[in-house]
């Protein structure tokens, strides 16, 4: 298990990740709250709210854009894994 600040540091590229695929899948599933196989803006808003954070739509879109390699507004597991290993 990782803490939320550690997760944010990883996705912002501030620390190298040494997490294996299984660990990344577990983290992904935390954010895929509707079990759709995708992380979208609503998923992020919901999770950040749980962690006591709120972001405007522009910031959420920017976060998604960092990991949305095909530009469809959603982050799939493969996108997430790719992001974490860049």
C-alpha cells in the first residue's frame, strides 16, 4: 500500500517508481471505482474527494492528459503502467 502523497509524486514524475505490475494494478483499481477498466474524470474527482482534495475540471483534465496516451479522456491500465514506467 502507498500513501496518497507518494502516489501524487509518482504520477507527477518526481520520483522513479520501482513498483511491479501487480502493485500498479492494485493502485489502478483503487482509482477505477466503478470497475470499468478505465479511470475517467469522475473517478478522479471521487477519489480526490475521499482524500480530502478538490480540483477544478481543468486540473482534472490535465491530470488525465498526462496519462491518456490515446487522447480519449480515459486512462486504461496499460496507459497507467506506461506512465509509471516512463
